[in-house]
C-alpha cells in the first residue's frame, strides 16, 4: 500500500490567506524550516494504478497538480483517481469535490449523514450522478474500493465513529454543539491484502473503544490541530478552545501524545495541523517534544509505503 499526504494543514492551511501569525509569515517568506501546508487530505493505492483520495479539501486542484501519481496518463481526459472517501461534511473535507466536476467517472464514499449533506445542497449536483456514484457506507463494515468499471483495486475501507461535532455551518447560533459519536465524524481504516493504516483527521477525545481499535496499529495519521487547548485564544487567532471545535490537543495529560503512549502504534503522523500550532516550525521546542515522543509531523508530499 502506498499513501501520499496531499495536505497536512488544518482549515485555512499554512500560510492562511489572512494570517499574520509567526508560522504563516515564515512559510510565506520561504523559510525551509516552515514549509507551506495545504488543507488535510491523503491519497492511497494498493496497485499504484487506482488511487483514492481521503477528504476533498479546497486545495484539491493544487494538490493533484503537485502529485505526479495523480496526473492523467492516457488519452485527452483521464485520471488515476477512482474515488473519494469522506470523513465528514466539514468545508475542508467536501469543497474540493467541486474541482472534480468535469464528468469523470469516480465514486464518492461516505456515511449516510455526510452524503445527506451533499444531497441537500444542489451545488454538488455538478458532480453528475450518472457519472459520479455516491455510495453510502455503514459504520464498522469492510467496504471494497472499486474502480469506475466495478473491478477490484485491492483497497478496502472501514469507517468508524470517533467523537466529534457537526460541521461549523450546521451549528446552532444559540447553543454550543455537543460532542457526539456517530456518523457525523468518522475515522477510516484503510487496508489491502497485507497491511492496514488509519486516517483520523478530526477527533475530540480518545475513548476506550478507539484506543482498543488503534492498539498495535502499523500506521496512524491523526488529528494534530492544536498544541494546547486554549491556543487559539492565547495567540489571539480565535475565541474557541480546541475541545469546543471538536479537536484533541497534542500536549497535556489528556492530550493526544499522552493518549497514544500506551497504544504501541508503530508509526504515528500528525495531519490537520492548524497554522497556530508551533509544531509546524522545525526549530520549535514543541516539535522536539513531539519527535521525542515518537511522533512525526506530516507535510505535503510525504510518502509512506507499507
């Protein structure tokens, strides 16, 4: 199995278009210690021919152009992209679908809750249903990923619920959205005949069920949004905590690094990293702490082979 990180940043990427933050300014200036990161997405393939994208970020066109394995190969119109797997209905997970509107056969995989979001907004009908299939995937059910002609590709997915909340644009204007475990926010188990990996770009907390699922895993891409829960507030970048936004923080006794310490995960890579998170900077002490704990900080173009 081959996996490429198309984008390792959180919503807005880094540098974010309107951010005057330290990491964004260093990335904007071309500092090699702070390379730019587009919004979170990976691509995976079992055979090197058929590729599947996991979350279609607003930066998808740029990501495809920067990734040779996703370029057209045969004829005037062609793509090795056979489908898109969605982990939720957030803007930074679904907007890139509109980039794929040129009547190219592929399949969109997602839970009923996520596909209902697409169905309720007519703009997504530019993905003509006679060309682009929408496949509802039940939780905890192994689902083969198929080529547009229906043949097997060697990859399969299992969607599973993780703690999260509804997308920002679906929040009530008067109530704080609850953290729930259901179809709104999911992780993905990705497997071929010999290996498996996990992609979990958003997670509000570690649960016993999630810990048991991940224990001993070979490879996990995990939510790396914030270093500390009040990071957006203390930096002046926002008014919400990470937990309010539905994300675990890396540090602290209930943070991701501590939660993974007993899980014996062989390789751990942070993705969906907010531009306020100091781990984006290779020379930051928080990066050193992260690496000392056995974690890698994902970057655009990073390739992993299992």
